[in-house]
C-alpha cells in the first residue's frame, strides 16, 4: 500500500492473548521486512472476561504456520501513550485503523480526554447493519462487539469521525480455496505463510457456507488506499451493551 504511511502498530488481546499477538506481530513484520514500531496494548477487555478465538486461528494465532522468533522486541512505551504523542505531533492528520477489540483506543480516551481533537478519523472493522453472526446483535470479528461493547460505545461517543467497515461489507470480500492455491504456487516466503496459516480458517468459513476466507482485517486498509472502490452512507451507530 504505497499511498499509506504506517507509523505504528499496536497489539491487544483479541483472537489470541496479548502475550501471543505481540510476538506474532513482530514475526509477521520480520517476514515482510518491515521495521514499523510495535506497541503493546490491553491484555483484557474493559469490563468483561476475555476469551480467545483459537477455534478459528489455532492456539498460536497463526493457524499452525511456523515463523522464526522475532529479533527485536516491542517498544517500551504503552500503546495509549504512543498514540497520544503521535497524534499530537501529526497535528490532527493521524488516521487510526482498528481491526480488533477497541480496548486500546478506549483506554487512550480514558487517559487523554482531549485525544479526539488530534485524530483525523478512526476506520474500524466491526459492527453490522443487518444483524450479528454470533448473537442477533453481535458480530464476532476479532471480538470487537461481543466481548467489549463498552469500549466500542466509548469510541462512538467520543466525537471522533468514524468509518465502519461492517460485517455486511467484509462478507463480500474473500479469498477462495483456489485463490490460496494460486498464492502457494507463487512460492515466496510471504505467500507460503499466507497459505499455511489459512487452512483452519478456510475450513471454518466453508462450513458456514461462505465462499472463502472473508477479508475482515484488510478491508479498512483497502478503503484508505483505494476509497474509490467503496460506497457508504452516514448513519447513527448504536452499541448494545446490555445484551451483546
């Protein structure tokens, strides 16, 4: 995505616990040859118990694919402190992308109430306009709403401009089994890793009568890189916290 400058990446307990997601992030960046700073975030939701998604991504969070241990650590600074300092330094031009639980951003808002005026927008993966995929209300994409609706409510009430990449949209973008085989045939370290890490998730999606692996996480970044591919409308967002 050459049009985007990624200034930092944070980790959180989502599909796997923080203690797994942090080294995984460093491993993937190492595979890609990227030196983007990585900041540790929240280890649990704001108010609720944490549950992982190992049934979809394996206990290692990488679908069983092997990657060497990272040669560099995460940054010492906590995510919320780094976010606030970076947002202020960029004079309101920073866009934050969230593809997991919003615990990190909610914590930053609690610590820095003036943060909203320094953020250009938040583009987030989560929510649904037509109903949930794990309860009538809640979607389960990275545990965004099912286990941490209080954090989402805090973000929605913050006044930060929001772009929601919902379940309705991400179910229309997917990689089929054939696509994954084509990637494997390219036989590069990156394409081999994508193929090896996707088997369990592909099987779960096919069992749910989906045509392939829905590209939940990539849609927000694709929107920022190529907004001409997307359409949407302004709407009020309600977060159901009493019965998610």
